[in-house]
C-alpha cells in the first residue's frame, strides 16, 4: 500500500479553489495561541514535577500567570502534583510518567497542526475535522481531571486551570474553524490521511515519553528494595501501636503525628494506592509537640499531644485488642481539621481538649489522665528504643524504613519494590542495628556491702566492660 | 517554501523544543540527585532527654548512685540502697547530696506521710501517679525516702524503707508497667543522712498543710531524672 502523501490534496482541484482561507484564519490563530499557552502551562507543570526527581523538596509554580507564583509551601498545585492522579506507571517508574508531559506533547502537536493549517491558509474539511477531533482530547481530559481535582483531591491547581482554559480555547478555535470552513466535503476522504495525522499525534506523545524515560535519573535499586535503615525491633511490648485500615499483608508501621500536614498527605497517598491493601498497617504516634515530646523544642504542631492522647484513649489503653475504628475516626477528623486544631491549640490547649471530649465523648475521663500520658510517653520511647529519626511521617515495611525521599512521588515505586519477592529476600538479609547505647553503669563491686540491711533484689553480676568507679 | 518544507519545519520545531526542555530538566534533576546523595544527612535521632542541669559533675554522681542502687536497664532494678551504701557511693555530705536534686524543683514531688506511718493517703497516691506519668524523656525515677529524727534510728530506717517500698508498690499496682523494675530506684535514707531543710517545704508537696523540718522529712522525694547517663 502506498503511504499517504500530505502534499497531495484530497480533491483533485483543491489548489484551484481558495476556500475558507480568510474565514478560518481567526479561529486557527485562536487554536495556535491556545496550544502555545497550554504548552507553556503544561511545560511549567512538567518542569515542577521533574525537578522533584532529585528526591528533594522544591518550590512549585502556582499562578494563572505562566511562570509566576513559585512557592515552597502547601498549595493546591502541590496537592495535585503529589496526588496519585498526576502521573501514570508509578509502580514501574520512580514518580511515574507525569500526565502533564503528555499534555505538553498534545499541545505541541496541536500547535503544529493548527500552525500548519494557518500557514498554508486553505484547510480542507478533513483537516479541520481532524483538528476538531484532536482538540477534543484535551477537552475530555479537562473534564476528567477537573472532576478528579475537585472530587478526589479536594484542591484546585492554578496551573492545571490554565491548562483547562487553554484546552477550551483550542477546542473552541478548532470548532469555529471547522464550522467556518467552506471547503467542500470530500467525497471519499482518505483513511490514510487520518491515520497519518493520528500517527503524528501518537508520535509526539511516544517521543516525549521515551525521552523522559531515558533521561530521568534512575532509582537506587538497593535502597528501593531495603529502604534506609531498620528497626532494632518491631515488637510492641507496651501496646502503643494502633491498627490502621489496611489489608492483611506485610506488617508495616507508620510513625505519624495527627496534626502534621505531611502525615496527612502521606496517608492520602497511601490510601489512594492499591498497595495499602498489601500492608497490615499500624500507627505509632509521634507528636511533634513539646508539650509531651522532649525531643522537639518548638511547637511544630501544637495540640498534637492532646489529639494523640485522644487516639490512644479511643483505641483503648489496655494491652488487649484496640478499637481500630474509634481511633481512626479521631485521626480522620484531625487530618480534616488540622489547621484549625493547630490554631486552637496554639491559643488554648484546654479548648482543644474540650473540643475533643465534646466531639468524641468516649475519651472523656481518659484524656489528660495519668494513664494515657504514660502511654503516650511509651509511644515516644518506642521511637527512642529503635533509634529512629525525629520526623514524621515514616513508614516501616516489616522492620525496614522507607527512605524519606521515596515517601511522596516515589511511594508506589518503592513500596512495590519493597513488597516484591526480591524486596522481601533483600530485607530478610538485613541485620537489625544494635540497641541504642545504654548508659554506661559503673560496677558496684568496689562499694563495700553493709551487712545490716537487706537488699530488695540481688545485685547485678559485674560486667567486665563496665566502667570502674572509685569508691 | 513548499508544503512539505512547511510541514516538516513546523513539526521539527514543535517536537524538538519539548524534547530539549524535558532532557534538560531530567539532566538537572539527575545532577542534583547525585550531589545530594553524597551530602551527609543531618537528622536528629530519637533519644532520651538530657537536660541542661545535667552537668558532667552531676552526671558522674548520679551514675555512681544509679549504679550502686541497681538502676540498670535489664537488671533487677528498684532494689534500693541502704543508707550507708548511698552515702559511700555518693561520697557526699548530706547537704551536697540534697543539692543534687535542687535543679529538679519543677519535676520533683514530695510525698508526705503521717508520723510513724507508711500508708499513702489519697493525695499522696495522686501525686505519685502524676509524677510517674510525667516521665517524658527521663530514664530514671528516683524515690528517696526519709524519716524524721523522732524515735529510734533502727525504727526510722525501717520506716524509711517501707515508705519507699510503699511508693513502688503503689506504682506497680496502678500502672502494671514492666519498665518499672528497670526505671525506679529506691533510696531509703533513715534519719542520719541528708535530712531535708525546711526550704523544701516550698516544693511540690502532696499536702498543703503547714510544713516543718520534721514533717518534710517524713516523706518520699519522687522525681524523674532527665539525665542521659
């Protein structure tokens, strides 16, 4: 079969009829401008996504003005970018392939197609039909992603809105161009032409995807399989762990602070991932609030101790089975109202405690009590006993700690690697670190034993490694 | 310019620009990743507390006392020391021994007893529970019991010991905590060593009644020690 040649007009007398050149010019300019604008927004979004491939935290653009509004803190753009909907193939590629890359490819293709028709100045009906069909793709994606953004992520991203508006612009331009195109309908438009143009579009997406896959930095396989460090012991002798909704798979521990925004975001990412069902997840509470946590000097998350106490109260302080639902209800509520709760606690922690008791009457009589305070201290001392870093969130799969840099965009990739057969084997070969050094207690052998008094227990046998102290 | 040239020219521009952008972003990310991998990561590790009052001298003394009193993790701690042993290990005068605990003004509680009694009243029980639940990052819970100089020395020594044991028994009953045996150290001082002066009446006490030098020594001094020794 002869490959189609685009230089050949669809109708034999195409070149002899100057149809539609003026009427379609304006709408085609709109389509080109929309494509370029959409391309710029998509490029900014891709750039923001790709800068995170260095596993660091970066400022990202969040403005309707292309290139403006770069900020480091929390924003709708960050929430959307970190959501599982921002990229595909996350379990195979670290971070996945960003959907904005495909948007960039699509807008580049549309700019090329619309630009070509504008330049040539005499589009055929088939060409404007194809352009209209091609611009329907970003329109369709706008509807889908607009819905996901509002309904699933709960945030809107200004850069994304820029892409949506550009999509509308190119579609409207293509629609008007097609409507105003007075060229006669081809009697039998070549299927080959459509296939060629479609192939070009697919080619744009494929070439950029391949470029991305080849050029992006690869993940360190060792840390992906085994993580960054291990627990001394994943045991829970003081029953401080609270079960979290998950599956019945590999035991995993999430060290979290109920008022920590990063923990909330991490929990959402984990919940959205199908991999959560392959974990049997438990939480260790580690509030970054000096009210109860001596390891922090600043109140990073005021009120976190009170909310943690409430979760422990709701879960039950005994060493028996925990009330998973009651504890998780408080966690969900705390995640949902984090900012307000932190503000309230910063002003008056007592007010937060009252709010907790009113919202969850089950914790009355327990919250603020000596038993729950002691339990929360045990939870913090679990962290000490395992010598883990003072930060939240942290995820331990089995006893292996997922690297911090893998806990956002790389979550699915790393978790799938850790849970793979290869990961299980690699993790099983890891040796736990030594117990954090205990205080060097001196020998008591040098101290003369008085004969009169009776000790409550036998003295310790002398340890030859212990420091000798002068009597 | 013919149509083929137009087409290929536009196509090349449209595809090459994104390719260059994506390649350069990926390359920059890769370069930064390499640099950050070689940089040392400075993250604090969870640890027990080591308060500013824990001077090297204080730590050395606490280490001696703690070692001699069996406060060894994993050992049979909480067995207590005898008056003479504590004095020898600390190698301090009574006043110097008491001075050790002065930085603990806000952490310590003084549990008061009736004359010749070892029973805890409800306020004493509540105060002990409050003190215990405020462990935070501390490693050792000291119970230093005393008796006033009323009565015979032998009787007071036994009284002091029973007061210390009373505190431990209450904690065991209330909290059923396995760590108790590794964290609670009992020192019963009798009447002949380290009697408290009436300046300790201003500390957190289990009783709000009037306080004299005699009454403040019918007591058990309880406190978590925030020193990583």
